[in-house]
C-alpha cells in the first residue's frame, strides 16, 4: 500500500515537505493540481513527479488517483486507528470496546475482500496437491502453525519451517505435487520473496495472502487472497487487525478443506481425538461424556 511505501522510502527534505502536506491534507488534494501543491509547499511540480516515481508510479496523476482510492478505503466504516486503537487517557473498558470493534471490523472487511473465484481456486489447488507447505514470518508464523495443527488432525501432509533459514530448504524440496501458502502483509518481505522465487523454479503451486495493494507477492502467485489493510507496517502497537484478518482467512481455508469430504474428515478427527485423551473442564455445558 502507498502508506506502507511512504514509511520505508527515503525522501529529500523538500520531498518530505510535500509528503507531510499530502498526508495532512488527505482528500483535500483531490481538486489540487501538482502546481497548486508545489505552490503550497514552496517546492516545484517536478518534485511531485519524482515522489510518485519513487513510490512506484508512472507519474503524479497515477499516484494521486491511487492515493485517494486508498485513503477512501482506510477511512471507510471505522473511527478506530488500526495501528494505535487506544490512547494514554483511555480506561480499560474503552480499550476493551475499541479492540473488539476493531477485530470485528477486520473480519467483516476481509470477508468483503474475498472473491468467490479466488477462494474457489485456492481450495482447488489445496485439494489437488499432495503436500501443503506454509511460509510466514513473525506473528503470521504463529497463526500459520495453528493452521498446520488443524490440518494435521485431518491426516493432511503439511509442512512449516520452525527455524530461520529452513524455509528456503523446505521450498527447495517442493515440486509440482506441492501447494504453498505464502503469507506477507506487505508483500515485499525479502525472505518471503526469496522463498517464492525458489517455489516458482520448483513449479510448486502458490497461494498468496497479503494486503489489498498490488505488490511483488500478489503479482507472482497462482491466486491471491487479501487481508484487511489498515495497519501501518512500522508505526503500530500490535497486530489487532491483521491477526484477526489472517486468522479468518486461514479458518476459511481450513473449513473449505474440511468440507471437501465432510463425513470422512469429521469421523477421522473424532476418531483421532479419542486417542489423545479425555479432557474435562469442570463446565458441564462443554464437557463431553
């Protein structure tokens, strides 16, 4: 996303003045030309074109259109900052309310971003493969591990690297019979892109999970699923929105896989669970006799 690119791009002093002005004015720049913005910031119009190209756009007009569309998405149906959802003055119940609203909104937005054709194609790739491999980093890796455990209970062959560097080895051992789920919020994580390059050479099928913007990951996978994309990459205090979004997508994939052969999977899971051992909570409603 543009806001993520701005966070990680180096700008000159004059360019930074323009960036600060654009961020502060927001949608007000809709009716402003490059010359209007240059005049307001005491800079020059060619600098705006240079900024646009630094951020991966062909020119100022293309950047401006994409920026305004992204701003509209970020401001839609929420008054809670996904990156910093509470302030120093908020009491604990306000924090509870904000976190709940943010996570509910994240799931709803992720559902709205789902394309029927994309999710069907992703599930087809998972159904037709012999082995599923998962690639992710940081918080996403923890959620991916839970997804792996759920699939293992269905008797599905699934792999995830557990130590740094092993992901490239895992990718090198894949082939046409493998389907890889590759997760990166920015879509530009270097280690993930290195893995993706190996997967393409090994001819493994690939499902990408990333933010809503076009990026290197989304442009180089067989099918792409989109996460809600309102958290900044660096300036955030937690994974409130992205963890809810990714968790929802992984649960959808798991449910779709389960539904391929519902009766068989249900019986298999229940049968294996009995070997694990009986668990008792002391709460009659959820205890199984």
